[in-house]
C-alpha cells in the first residue's frame, strides 16, 4: 500500500509544481494521506504544494504533522529552509532564558530533541 500511496502523493505534487494544478494536487495528497496516514512522505508532498500555493502556515503545520508520524530528514530540511526553529522546552519562558538554553542542550544531548 505504501508504494501506491507514495505514487499518488508524488503525482499530486507533480501536478501542482509542473502544471499549476494546486487544487488537484492537494486532493491527491490528501487522498494518499487518508489511505496511508503512517507514511510521512505524503505530508512532505502536501506541505510542498502548500508552499507553491503560498500557504506557508498550512505548509508548516503539514510538515510538523509528518514529523509526528516519523522523523524524516527531507521534512526537517524543508522546515530549516523556512527558518523554523523548534519550540523552546519551556514555552512559558523566553527563548533566550538560561533555563530554556540549558534544557534544550540537555534534551539534544540525550537525543530527545
């Protein structure tokens, strides 16, 4: 099933990118995700379509949903290219708080981030 849904997602992305058929691309990628919600590559394709459509926030949400399924370096690269950083460990404190900085380093060291 995974290969089939990846092909559907890729077809949707190709339609949006090469032919400008964004609506059809979104439909195909959404269908692929519904058929196989555990396949993170379809979230990558859908997020890229949203970027083509200049829907940045929706693209970011879609990329993050894909990362919740499985860690995917391609999705991480897309988020990095958008300048997206991970949220701080303690969101109630400022990002540059020493507690957030130290906690972030510890979480990264023990590979929980």
